[in-house]
């Protein structure tokens, strides 16, 4: 019997573990190590953050699901990896620290034959002074990155709305809290859901809503923007997004690196080198992402973290990490199998893998400050990667080390995104978009980098219905309900 250990129980990790367990049956063991007791459908956290859903609507307990699937579940966080074993054994192992109440603080070495790193990111609040401390959000802003964060955000937003109802003018600031953030999409959805709720509550005139982002233009979203078909015409995401901001009366500051947060005030530097400040009564600023801080050691106990992981803490995979100027970046730089080049029995999926470079054009202010979005690897791409990696590992375990590895390059992958702009069965709106490929290929698609026959979008009530249906569909799938494998990633 061989053992697969999956680090992380988010979209990528949960997908990898559940498919691997189904395909392997009882002949081999699948172990999931995740510090969380609950699974969270993160795309709906923005609805929790405006009080339109509860924490229970977007989470469920992992233990019974893994028990049903025959998966060994350890509520713990990974601390370090010994891919060669140690002086006492040649067996690779990962050291974990339990977070569940019954064993909290205890350490264990878990051996593995194959490892999938799907830890996701560390929410690096500490990268911006005043935004938070380390991985913990501070007192000056709120977040919707976790279900608990979103509950707190809803409570604080409700206080703002109550003041607005009493006639007090309120200022709301939403966006990114650092010059190298990703996940502009979550902030984008949240700001327009706040605006929607303010109109529903009849207080829109008393609430100023402003966007602040590290994007060099609206609609970049960490993908360098895109051109898509809208109503039969090819439109840039910049025009599409600027139109929505204008229609909703939302002002914006872009190309901004938030470098300091105080109570009721943020300081920032712009791409042109100038600086500025924004006051606020309520702010939701997405933190930058980093690797979770896993260490790696060789058999002799010497640290080899730099061999296994990139400087940002994400695991190296089969990407081309050769430093090269932006003009020489290629779609082929991106990984295909997500296998670690040094240790062939280790893979990374979702946010946990190290990209070869960003997707958007790199930008710096005259002061040398990097201000550009880092690449998104969440949602549908994470699920596709998780399934492909699971397929590869299962084949390696059952057919031998020369088995074919399955591929899921983001440069050959399409993705669908449904971005909410307000919840409501009769008055809700969402922008439903498809992108192909996620990473642009300018050699194959000159000019736009993407196939405009498969890159299109519309905004309206139907988009909201789609997002609402997908919420229930993917929770159903994650719970391994009958027919779950038929629901695509």
C-alpha cells in the first residue's frame, strides 16, 4: 500500500484528494492535512460580507466527508518537508502541527510516497504596516478572505449603514492593500455588492464608495486585461469595467501601492511616484499572498528550502524560472504537470505552485516600488490543476514511475468567472465571463493573446442566477453527493 499526502483542503487540495481516493479505492491511502475543520466556498464570502449569506451557508465540516470517502483526515498545518527522509529512515515525510482542540500543538511526522502541496496562500497582512500582523488582520480594516473574516466585515459594515441611515455621511474604501496583491476579483465583487446593498437600503446618497487598486488600468485583474465579445462586439475589459464604475458612481484610484494603514486613513504611492492619502470610515483591503512558510530539509538535516521553494514561498514546479525581460515571456514558460523538478514524487497545485512570472505587464514607480498585480490561480484553474495532479499521482502509484503525467497548463486552459455585482433574484447582477487561455499566448493569438471566439462576457440578472446556482452546485460537489464527479471543475 502506498500513501498520498495532500497538504491543504481548499479547492485544489480537496479536488485532488477526493478524486485520488475515488480512483485508488482501498488499495492505497490518501491523507489530507489541513488546519481547518471546515471547507469554505470562498467565492461566496463576499455575500457573507454584506449580510446576504451566513457562515453556515458557505462552509461545512470536513471530517464526515473525508470519513465517507475513506480519506485519513488530520486537522493540522504542515511545518516542514523532508523529501529524502532523515538519518533514521529513507522514507520521505512531512512534519505537521495539529490545530484541532484534541491535539493542538502536538507535532507528528507523516511519511509519504507522494505529496501534493495545495496549502494555498498565507494571507500576508504584515506586508503593509497597519494592515495587520503577519497572517492576522488588524483593527483598521476588514477582510473577506475567510468565512470568519467575512462575518466580521458584515458586522462592521452594518454599523456604517446604521450611521448612514441616521444621516451621517460615510466613506467606504475597497481594494488591494499592497502593490503586489492578487485577487482583485474578490474586492471587485465586494465593492459592487456594498454599492448594491446601499441602494437597497436607501442610503446610497450618504455613502461615498471608492476603489483603490494596484492595477495599472481598471479591468486588469492580474491577467493583463483581456478582449472579449460582448453583444457580438470585441470589447476590452478596461472599457467594460470603466463603464460599470461610471454606472454605479464608484470613484477609483489605480496604480496604487498602499504602504501604510492607520485608523481611518491609508497612505499610498502611485506608479508616477507621487503619494497620497485616502480617509475612510470602513475599508476592506485584500492582503498580498505568500507561501505558507514551509521549510525543506535533506537527509542530513540541512535546509534545502531554496531548492524546493521559490523566494515567495511557493513550490517550484515544471515551469521555466529563467529570469528574462517581459518582451521574452512566453506562454510555454508556464508549468504543465506541476511536478517538482528536484523531487519527482512531489507536486503543487492551485495557489501553492510558484508561477514563472506575473501575467500583467511588470510596473515600477520611479522610486523602484513594484506596483503590479500578481497572477490569479484560484477557482476553476485550481480545481482543474488539482484533478490533473491527482490523475498523475494515481497513475504513478498504480502503473509505476514511468506513467504518463497529465497536463493542465494555464496557457492552454480556459476559465469561467462569474463576478457578482449585487445579490437578488429579481434585481441582482453579475458579470459572467469566459477566458481562453488564462495565460495569454501572443504567438498563437497575435494582438489579444486570447481566442475571442471563446473569450466573452455579459453582465445582468442571468449572471447572478448562474453564480447563485454555482454556489449550491459546488458545495454539493465538495460534499461528494451522488453524481459529484459529473460536475466539472
